[in-house]
C-alpha cells in the first residue's frame, strides 16, 4: 500500500537513532515520503539536540526501501548552491531517484547570526533562491557551466555524475510572492494548510503565465500545527480518518500532504492509521 501522505519527522528536540527508526517504520507502513527540516539550532531552549537534515536523509535513504526522502524545506542561505547541487546529485543517485528537493528563503535569523552566516532581507533571499535554482539545474547537466550572477557566478564548472532524472525542485513559499515564484520556475510548490487555499490561485496564475503545465507539477500541503509543542496527533484527522482528510485536500488542489510527527507516539498513531485508509 502507498499513501499520498508524507511525514516530516521533527528534527529539533530529536536524536538520530529515533529519526532513523521512525523513517524505517513509516517506509514499511506505506507512507509516501519522509521529510526533514533544515535547522542547526533549537528555538527557545538552544541546548536541545538537533538532527542535521541532509545527513539524516542520506542515512534514511540507505535504511529504507521505497519511500521518498526530502527537505521541507532546505534554507537557500545555509549552503552555496554549487555545494547543494553536488549533495543532492549524490543522494539522488545513491537513493535510486528517491530525493525531492524542497527549498525556500529560510526564516531563522538568530541561527544565522549565531553561526556567522549571511541572512539578508527577504527580497534578496528570494533573488538568491531564484539564482540558486538556476545553478542547481545548470550543474545537474554536468557542465561545463559558465554564467554570470550577482550571487553565485560559475566559471567552467562541472558536476559529474549527472543525476538522471534530476531531483524535482519544490519551492516552499508561504507568501503570495513565494507561490508566484514556485509557479514561474519550480517543479512544484509547498506551503501550509493555513494559507494553501488563499495562495493556490496565485500559484496557478503564475504557472499559466509562464506557459507551464499543472500536470507536470507537484503541489504539497503541510500540516504541522504547534510545531515545537508537545501535543500529540492522536486526534488528528490524519490519524482518525486519513482517507477522508486526504480526499478533501485533493479536491482543493493538492497532490500530496505532509504531516508532522513529533514523537514515537505520533509515529505509532500514523502507523496504526494505515489500517483505516
């Protein structure tokens, strides 16, 4: 059985062993994908453990059989896109094509200040995101690639082996501008349930204006509620009536859903919910 539902395993206040075991269980249960945040530090209590997203996704790909692995979402400011291109290419090939690259402009300035990383205003981060996506796609051809850029210039850059197919790039955009950018240049769009219906027409309008086909896109809606809280999901519609919940969001316009699991109890509930699908 394969469900059109993915699961974000919380990486803040988590340990690698728990994350990997949960990924294995969700793979066996039939969920569509496992997703990781892209954070290096906690919020509030900064001493809590944090699982690094790309490292754990790589290990999870090796520990699972069929489930997709993805970033929900990678912060464009965390890695130079040429480095990210090589990371994603390697994982795509090693996982036999199971990577989905979600990417966005980021939103944790305190983390960047602590680590001495740039975190410009949103307008520049959006411009960097567009340039980064161009770099990713260019390098996934193998090269050589030379292109001017105010942020990420390339000069005779090569990147082998070439991922075939390249990972789909899903742009995470909670704002109207993010939805439009996804429609214009992404392979898909992801956002959360509280703004999905409001921004979906903007995404579709941008998609049509760019002459691109909706059938070739992947639109994902995320459900994370109090993402750093302790409330479990036992009473969630995704546990009590997963098929009905999915059908409702599919009719609205989603191609897939991503539900947050914070704890072992949440993973238990999701595994048990498959019997109600």
